[in-house]
């Protein structure tokens, strides 16, 4: 029986020979980008290590850093607390289930989950130090706002007299944090006391509950200025932000939320993604005005607000925003408090104290190590990607705003926050304690993690959470 020859393989040259297999597709560019991400994170680790090593040498030599465990304002104190199991559980749950939940939940459900998760994370971190030491008494120490509540019995008279007690040496000079901030910060706790929520515990709850809502504000702003996909990818990182170590319990967490909602409302007004954009613009301005009377340095948030207008390609909300923003300064000025006079006195007070001793040459770069610890290594790697994407994003915005890719728009937003942070750093008015003081800027760096590829998202979440948990268990952080 004769067997048929097999039919020749079809080929382009008709020879019947099988052509060589095409080269396998390669993800070499993606691998190269991942290596650069890891290099950026490694650079962050080296920066922190250098700040620790150099800082301990300087502090042991002459004590000029005024920080027992530089670059952080902290002291060595290994401990466990009731928040330990809660913090570990939160970290595991967010790492394991955060990314898929953030991708699947309805938008409003995601916002609710982000607020609840952020609140639980901050509270659990604070409770590592115990309820008494970590929560109830945090805002009642000698430097804090609650020490002077009784001096605000006559609020108008106290505001008129406020600047007379800023400098060290003046009769009845204010504690460090009261002197170092406009009176809006202290008035918040005075008003809480007036409505029956007095004492350190209520003040702490206020700071954590309000402060945790900042994650929602960032998610909303990222969604309307970039896109929802990036906002969802940023959500687990915002919930598990390492800054929780210092947000619980600190008035700066409250300041962070006020500033963040100012940005979010302006973003909604500028993109007209809200039912009443005029009200959102005026409300955003009102909150920005209040922000400037919570902390002198938070006027630098104007850089983020300007980025919102650039990304939205409109100045339409500006008049109403400014009208809202001017309301607060006018009210305080009419009440007798002069912001500029107080600020200049604060600068003098700053150099009367630790600010006049701490060396600028160390803190100008060690502050960035503190920022690395508070924002997390994922944010550092994401900022590297953001810096690479920013030039192209700017060109796209100039040529065709509609063609600007969401990742580029997010890059410009986070880099605006980085610009504000660097300006604060170079000013010399932020030497040490920046892991706490810079929280309103640091919060906007965290969404940079959404620029990282989804493949390694859990590893990046671990890289953010583990250092925070270790810091809170091995150090006693103070301010």
C-alpha cells in the first residue's frame, strides 16, 4: 500500500521549509521600569539609613539636632500595646484584600470603606502606645493646645491679645504648638470644649475621625482630575499610609483633612463634576482660608490648588474660591488678630528655641528621609514614574488637553505637592518633626503609588506598612 506524502507547509517562498519562528514578544521595557522603581525605593532606604547614621553622630557629639532618634523626633522604646493585634490585622487585610476590593466596590462604597479603613488604621497605630499615653493624653501635654483652653473664655479679647504671648520671655507666653500656629488651631478645641466635647479623648477622636476623611478627599480629586481607575488603585495605599504613625493622634491630621477637602472641592468645581459647582468653589475657598489659620506654612498648598486649575484648564471657579478664602482672614482681622504680625513673631520665636540650634545643613536633606518614612517606599517609586511622565503630560496639556493621559495628569498633581514640600524644606522653617508637620503635603504624594504596575501592588503595600508598624513598636514618637 502506497502512503501519500505529507503536504508541504505553506511558506512565503514556496520551498516547503518551515520559516523560523518569530521572536517571542519581550517585556524588557517593563522589566527595565520595574528595576528603576526598585532603584528609587533603594535610594529612599539609603537616604533614611544615612540620615539615621549621620544624625546619631551629630546628636551624640553636641546634641544640636534636638532629636533623640534622628531624623525622627522619637526615642528608643520597644513596646507592645492593645493596638498591636489590630494594626497587624489591618495591615494583613488591606494587603490581601484591599486591591481587589478597591477595584470592585461601587464608588460610594469604596469611599465609605476607605474612610473606615483609614480610621481603623490610624486608631490601631495610636493604640500601640495604649489608650492613655497614645490617645487620651496626646493633646494635653505641655506643648499642646488643650493646655490653654481656659485662657479663651473671652475669645475676642484673647484674639486681640494673641500676638503678645508668642515670643519666649513674654508674660504668659503660649506653649510651643499654640505659639507656632494661628489661633484657628486652638479655637477648634475651644469650640469642642464649649459643645461638651472637652478633654484629650474627645480631641483625639476629633482629629482621627476628621483627619481620616482626607483619604476620601484625595480619592475624589484623583478621580475627577485623572480617572477613576487610578483613584481605585491609590485607595489601598491611602488607607495604609505610613503617616498614620503621626496622624494618631495629632492636630496635623485634622489640618491635613481641611486642606485636602479644599483641594477636592476646587477640583469638583473646576471640572463641574458636582451638582452645584459654585457652592463647591466657595466652600473650597472657605476651607483654604481656614487652612491658613490652622498652620502658617499651609499657604503652600496653593501649589496643589494651582495644579488643579491647570489640569482642569479653567479659571472659572477662581472668583468664588477667592471670595470664600478671604472670608476667614477678614473675620480674624476684624476680631483683632493680625496674621502677618503673628507670623513674623513666630519666626523670631522659632529661632529662640530649637529652630535656632538645629543645623540647616543636616535637616535640609534629613527632612526628606522623614518624608520617605511617612509617605512610604511605594510613593517614592511612584514619584520616580511621575517625574518621568511629567514632561510629556505638560506637552499634552498644551497641545490637546483631552489627549493628556490620566497617569500624566496624576503625575502633575503629585509633583505639585512635592514642589510645596520642597519649598517648605528650603525655607528653613521646617527643621525636624516634618514627619508630622508635612502631613498635608505628604498625603498627596501617596497616590503616586497608583502609577506603579498592578502586578506587584501587594509587595508595595507591604513595603509601606511594615516600616510604619516597626517604627510604632520600637520608637516612642513625640511632638
